[in-house]
């Protein structure tokens, strides 16, 4: 069945370092992926997305990498800042079927000063 | 910017009460969603709607119903609240303007006592 999971529940990094958050998915029919950031007490906030016809997409300080061969997605944050501390979710959407996303359980990123 | 507004941030209700959670979006999105979020379980889809008066069950629809009488408004209804429905409820929307990206509201914290 379809599932979206994360390798690490908590990631702790030093301020200024680069962060890498990983995500595995099991459904090869998924064709769209999103990373969300959720700060305490708030709703998830869109960070970056990628379609299955791409393997890399860059935003401001963030890069998403997609490896369809091993069904793996990662979010790279450059020069991590204290404001990046949050829970990060990856989500996938199937090419066919319903229009909702399926989410993983999240990774908490802690930025140490 | 896309705005998804959930009318109540914090609610406390008694077991057996009927509960309405209201959500409004201002981007003329076709698709609207209700998720619940629980620690360790991530975001789980309750119901979604892809048009006025249309609805489709998500992964955990039991104990819930929804109403979409107007395009901008999507209501989640707990006919008879139970303690296991204590959770954070997240409304979201998406449409052609946003592509596949789903935008979330700030969440409604419901406690059933």
C-alpha cells in the first residue's frame, strides 16, 4: 500500500550548518511531492514542491531532491537558522485517484545556537 | 497570498455535543480538505470536497460529516463528539491557481471532555 515515511524523527544541527531531512515513499505512481514546515501551534506551511519528471528543484536556501529509483525524497536547508526549527513533513500525491495528499509523520528539526 | 481561515482556534466541548468546525478560503479553490493531526500519527485525511455539494471520504471519516454549500466554505461536523476526537483539526484548500499545492489554515484545537 501507499505510505510516506521519514527516516529520523528528530534532527539536531548547529546554526549555520546545512540540514538534510529524508523521506521514503512506497508508491511508484506518486507524481507530485511537497515539503511542509510546521511551527509549534501553527498549520503546515508550504516550502517547496517537485514533480516526478524532475530530480532536483531549488528555492531560497532550500533544495529538494527526488530519487525515483529508490523512492526517496530529501529536503536540504542551507545555512540553517534558529527560525528553521520546526517539524517538517513530506507529502505525496498520486497521479490518479483522489486529489488529497498523503503525509508522513514528520521530522523535528532542532537548531542549536 | 492564499488565505485559509478556520473560525475557531480553541474549543472545549462535552461528550455527545454536536460540533461544527468552519473553514473559509479566499482563493476560489475547487478542492477543500479536512485533516486531523495527532502526535505520532501525522496528518490523516477525514474528508475532502472537489466541488460545491460534493464530498468524498478520506482515510478516517467515521464519526464525522462535512458540508460544502458554498465554494469558499467547508464545514466539518462531529454529530456526537467523543473523547477520542480530541485533536487538532486542519482545513486546507487547493485549485488550479495553486496547481497541486495544498494550503493549510492555522488549525483548530478541539478538546472533548
